[in-house]
C-alpha cells in the first residue's frame, strides 16, 4: 500500500501503471484499489470518490493510447 499525502493524479496514475494491481491511500479521499491497471469503484462511495476514479481511469486510458501510438 502506497500513501499519497496529497491528491496528485499524475503520480497516482504512474504508480498504477507500474504495479497494475494494488491499493493506495490518498489523504482526504481514503483507500483506492486498482486492478489490471484500472481503478475500481468502491461499492459504497461518495460522489467525490466516483469523480476521482473516473478522472484517474481517463488519465490511464489516455496514457495507454499515447503509448500505443508512439
């Protein structure tokens, strides 16, 4: 489990791309799980968490697309 003291989307996405499966903890957001390079939406989550998970998954998709083109 990696702990991020602030919400830094690019660093979080980089971590998820390297490790593919795991758990991170972000201050003020809580625990976020990722599997196969995608963040999973918790069963009971607040709208803020849903928005963060969508943003992180979009960043991951954009980076994967960019890597395929290059």
